[in-house]
């Protein structure tokens, strides 16, 4: 019997920390990373179903749309500690984590 791999916030944070450059690995709290992930999901929910396709994650234009949305959103949050230069690294780590999960749809 094979083990099913579903999304887990704690696993995602660990994965992201291991994915990003050493200089930002421990720079942000778990809550900071969760804020970024929540904002990413806000982006996905705002997109048309046709645009939300994992194949688009390799597309630099689509990745830049996610990054720009997240940057714009978290800039408005007075509690945000994430530096804008680090956003893309963190997003790429989250997307790589998502790629390790089983497709449930």
C-alpha cells in the first residue's frame, strides 16, 4: 500500500526553509511564511479555473503574476516582515513543495 502525500502546513514550511538560499532560511517566522502561502492561495482563488494549472508554474510570466500579486498584497500588511527581494524565493519553494504532493483532483 502506498502512502498518500497531502498538503501539510508544517511540512510546507520545512520544505520551503530547505529550498530557499541559506541567507533567508531562518530569516522569517513560521507565521511570516504562512502569511505568504495564504496570500498565494488568495491569488489562485482570484484566477479563472483555466489559468490555475500546475503546468503554468514553470511559466515565468505566470510565476511573475503570482510574485507581483503577493508583493502588492503583503506590502499592505503592517505586520509583514518579508522583504520584497525574498518573495520570489519563498514562492518558488512553496510551488516546489506543491509539486511533491499527490494530485487529488
